[in-house]
C-alpha cells in the first residue's frame, strides 16, 4: 500500500469493482441455470435480473470515479 490516500482509495475501488463484477457473473450464471429448469421460478429470475441491473449501475459509478475527468 502507498501513503497516498487517493491511491489507497483507487485501490479500494478497484477491489470493489472486481467483487461486483464477480457477483454480476455469478448472478448471470444463476439466471441461466434457473431458466433451464423444467419449471423455472420466474419471480426469482426477475429478482436476480433486477439485482444484476443494480450491480451494473454500481459498477458504472465506480468506473466513472476511477476515470479521470479530461477537459477538452
């Protein structure tokens, strides 16, 4: 770790990004597996899809924080 608080914050955000992306992939695999069942639970699938969308929003916000603003 570095003594720079901004770098430490970026590292924490990067780690959070990795975790959120993994959770998103896990949810995607769960949705696919549930959809393949003979009688899929549509309510559960819808909930998982909403959670995936929420994760996608979180991922986008963190990516925006990590991307430096470039003035034209």
